[in-house]
C-alpha cells in the first residue's frame, strides 16, 4: 500500500443540449458511457482486463440510466465480464464522488486501477424522472421543513439576495463564462479532452452550448427564470436576478478518468498527470442548497495543508452565476484563476458527468499554465458539495 492516488488522464464527450434536438439525442446513455470508456483505455494503451473497478456517477438513475449503468457500460464496451461496475448518485457531484471513491480505493491499497466516470442524458432522462409517482421525501422530512424544500433556482436567488448580488453582477459573470469558453475553443485548447461521438446523424466533436458573441447587454433582455408569486411571498428578500442566461444548461454528456496507484502505474507503464492530494464532501443548508462549495473549500484546503494562495487553477461549478460569485465573495480568489476557460453556463451541465468535465478542464488548465495545485468544487442537490485538490505532476 503506497497511499497515493494518481490520475493518469481524463476525457469527455462533447457536451450537448439535453433536449430532443440536441446533437447527442438518439445515443443510448449506456452506449455514450461505453464509448468514453473505450476511448480512455485505447488512448492510454491499457488492457481493460487490468481495471479493478469502474465507478460511474449518474444523477438521475432512472429509466434508460437505471439498473447500475456502470456495469451495463462495461459490458456494452466489450470489456471482460470480470470487470465490475458501481453507480453512485450524489446529484451534480456524482462524477466527482466517483473520483473520490476511486482515489480512496487506490490510496488504501485495496485496488490498483480504477476508472472514475459519469454520464447524464438529460434529454432522454429528464430531471425528476427518478421521482415520478413517488414520495421522495416522506412525512418526517416534510415535518422538519413544513413549508417545503425549494427548487435550485430559488436557492440561487436566495444566495444572490444574501450576498447582495445584482442582476448586472450575474449577467456580467455569465457573459464572461461564454466569452472565455468561446476563446478557449477557438484556441484549440479543448481538443485534448474531447473525444468525438458517432451518432446516426454524423460525428459530434464540439460542445453545443457555447454561444459566441454573448454580452451582458444581450443577457439583460432575458426574463427572470423562477419568478412566482407564492415564492415571492415566502421569501420577500429575493430580487429575481437569475435567468436562463446565468444558469447552467440542461445537457447530455459523459466523462471518464483513470486512477491508479504508483504500483499500478509502474506495472502498466503509465505516466500520470496528477496526484489526488485531498478530497472531501460536506452537507449544508438544504434551503440555500448551493452554498456547500464555500465550507467544502475550507475543509479540503485544510486537509491538503494548503492555502488558497497556493492554487494555480480553480474550478467552481457554474450551476448558477450567483453560486460562483458568492464563493468568490467569501474567498477573494484571483478572477483569472477562477473558471479560466469558462464553465457550465457555457458548456452545459450533464449532471452525473460534470465532475469529469471539470477534472479534465482543471488538468488542461494546469498544463497550459504550468501550474502545480488545482481545486475542483461543486454544489449538489439537497445541500451538499464535493471538493478535490490535485497536484500536477
């Protein structure tokens, strides 16, 4: 047991619109994940029979994504039946949690080669499809919050109100995300992480959500996305600043990373790109819901023995502009280090795969900037957040 978990590489599919006219529609979620698994081992020259486990995140494990999609994808990829698979659901942080579980298995010495991955086809299996026709809360939870929990969009509004964020703040941040993502794609910097997907309508090789030419002025014309009278009466502090333009996009996509021990890397002749320094997960207020990255960041930095000033790249998932702006208000990080290549407002947010996209982006940004330490953190449904610190090798 060497106590070290190493990330060899991280790749992803293009992220596409999660609706009937999205570029990936028609691809079964199992096949989408199977394809990225195939691409990962082919790129690295790894015999899939060497993989000890596959841990897949999926935030809506229902319908076509039900029944342990990790195992289904392993079999669909043509891998040996001896390779197991496990599906985890931590909502938006599912793929990041998959990375943590893979790293824990490797660092403990229990396993040497683990794939951490994730998938979500939100155009095929929509939000709340796993809760249709069922009481997802139960009487005891409802009794604890008799007025009811709220939609994430309302949580984003509550965050904006608490941190004094204006409509202009959110629109400017959202425009910056789109502009950074467009510039990154134009510079060819996304090519390393993206693997094309063959569909019946042709090969998809580019992200579909990036909108070149987005401006704050254009976003200012959009209406508030979550305004309703009942919620306004319950939360009079809300100023209704969140729009579709400052929210992450409903998306389709998959991602995968290979995590190995030092022993596994030597045996397979692999050159890892990064070391997992620390990982954590926290719970936070389920009404505010999306504030978890703030305490998660402090906790993971303490575990890593680092300060914010030690970081060379930071990825805070853009569930909504207000989430990242509140995090920024608390930590005062250099804006040039925060989501340097744009975020989910531009690329999209395929819930169960987003942690993999953020990981792939963080690795590429660290390489591009010759940086050493990076942070990934994201808010999650129910008031949770994962955070991970990596060291580039």
